[in-house]
């Protein structure tokens, strides 16, 4: 679980770092950015178990945090905790 939280935090930090166009590699375009400041930020995601996720806050800002093992039972071998951006 700590590994999943670390990955989510890393992804959030990477997205915020890449937010400025000058930080993007040449030929790349930013497709999505989320700072989780708005109350409806979770509406951007499709999750296998929404109760397993929450918006966390610390001194660096807000991020998406995995708070418990998902109740999702996949039919085949698959990650249990999934959060995908809806329109991407």
C-alpha cells in the first residue's frame, strides 16, 4: 500500500512539475493536469473502488491518496486499486 501511495504522489508531483510548457520535452503536449484543489476533482476519475481513494493534503499541496485495499474483485489477474482519468 505504501508503494501505491508513493506512486500516486510521484505521479501528482510529476504532473505539477510538467505543468509549465517550458518544462515539457520538445514535441510533447500536456494532456491533463490536476491540483486537487477543487472539491469535485475526483469526478475526473473512474475508479475500481472509489471508497479506497481520497484527496490528501500536506505542506506540498493536495494529491490523490490510496487509503485502503480496494474491494474490487477482477475476473482475471489485474491490479486491485485502479484510478483512470475519465476522458483520456
